[in-house]
C-alpha cells in the first residue's frame, strides 16, 4: 500500500523503514531538515511540509502520524483537513489521550475523513522486533490498514480493539502497568545492591529470565543496562513520565477502580525529580523536635 508518515523521529522513521522493507510505498515528512536528509539516504521519499506530502498521495490517502500528543495533533488536523477528501484516512499512532482521539475522530468524520487511534508499543526495538499495535476505529479503516499493520507487527502482534478511542485507552493502561513493573524491578534491584552479598545484578537479571515467574523483556533490558554500567553510575535517577501514567490513575479514580501500585509508581516518578525535598526536611525537623534525633546540616 501507499502511505504517508508524519513524524520521522525514533519510532516514526523505524516504522517507515519496516513498512518499506515489507514492500510498501512509504513517503514522509518531519519538521527537521536534518531528519529529512537522513531519511532520504535510507531510500524513503520525503517532503518538507505536510501539505506537500498530502498532495503527493493519491486519494483515498492513508496518513500515519507519529508526533507528540496534545496540541501538535490538533495543529496537524487543522493544517491537513482542508487538503483531505472523503474516504481519506488519518491514523494517530502517538500517545494521545483517548478522549482527544474520540473528539478528533468525530470532527474528521463530519468531513467524511476516517480516523484510527493506534496505541503503539515497541520503542526503538520495533524496527527489528516489530510493534505491538492496539487499534481503535471503524472496521472499514482497520481493513484498509491491514497490510501496513501486518508489516509493522510481529505475528499476532496487532488487534482491532473497538471503536475510536479503544486503541489509545488500552495503550494508556499498558503504560500504567509498565510504570508499576519498572518500579517493582527498580526497588528489587536496589535491595539486592544494598545487601551484603555483592551480587552481579546483570547475572541475576539474566538468571531470572530462565524459568522464573518474573521473566520479561524488561529484565532482558535490565541485564543489558547492568552489563553496560554495573552500578548505573553514569545515569541520574531522574525519571520522566509521558503523561499516560497520570491518565491511567485519573481513569482509575473516575471508575472507582483501586490501583494503588499504579498510582504509587507514578508518584515515585515525581519523587525521583526531587533533590533535598522540603517534605523530607520537614520530617527530619519533626524527628529532631520530638525525639532529639540528629539532623544533617546543609
């Protein structure tokens, strides 16, 4: 199939390459001139603006966006919509909020343009291993995307999960679970590191991936990280969040679903960004006041 990729960053470019290797005709655009030049070297046609990419594709068009969530997606729709025709299809493969996806899908439908929300997991390894894709949208839209989805995903690695919003809702929960899993691994390895036994953490991570009930791809990545830097001395413990963990916790609140692990893992990310927090200074001061416990001066 012929497809236009909007956003040729770490995931967008690899997805375009994977589809190209499967025989699809892929062109792309990106805001970075340097990225466009590098993409051209890889054999993918590029255009400096969305308008030119849209004009290059023959109707009914398929556009797949891999751009930051929020205003950039709305700006893309505002720019592209006057150029799109009835039957064209826009896919948002980024980490958008599922409610935004429902709103955008309804707006595009008013103009006869199809929309699909594709929760996409696989990160920088997707080019080699494939992407897990959770897709929401009308059956007509997903049927048209099937050749691309078959190329992007490993065997049995994509599913049509329901109406518009279903893809991004499931990806949101997926990322919330990911937060909790990483927090558990982080705490466990910290405890191993603090013990008297001088463990080789890379060896343990590798060991646990052979028959253990906690084996996972994250453990494979942990083993890789520990082999590169056994004490992780070259990494600061500052953990960002993409926003999906926050949305997951908010949905748990809205639905009355207890999700203490997911919530705490999100708050621990906030905690990682604090250095000598005022909260901890208050606790130290209170311990000193009621018990005479020693405090450390700055």
